[in-house]
């Protein structure tokens, strides 16, 4: 699982006009964590993410999101303002491996 911090792109007024008021996001790589299942083990994946949602995602709703691609890559994005949650994610992965 790739862990990224997401932050608003800092843009100047000239660029803001070009982007039509839709500033982008920057993503900073933080870590890559190994999860305790393979992508083809859907039951294990679902069980693990149910617990992950309950303990990590729901308490930080609106500031955290993840996506699982069809090839099994899992990307977790946290708002930069809750950077301290990265340590909680690492601890959760270690304890649930």
C-alpha cells in the first residue's frame, strides 16, 4: 500500500485564471507498506479493510481516502493536515499483519 500526503497546490493569481479556479493537489510519497494478503484473497482483503475503515478511516472521514486498482495497487491518501495519522496507519498495519 502506497501512503501519500495530499495538499493543495500553491498557485499564483495568473495560474488560477488558467485553471479556472480549480487548484490541483500535490501528493508527497511517505511510505510503502506490505499488507497481509494477496490481491486475489478477497475475503481477507474485505475483512482487513472493514477493520481499517472502523479504526482509521471513519475517525478521519473527509481527510483520508484509498483506492484499490484492478491490478491490486492500493493507494492511501491523507490530507497533509492530519500527517500524524501516518504513524497510526503504520501501527495498524504492523498489528494486523
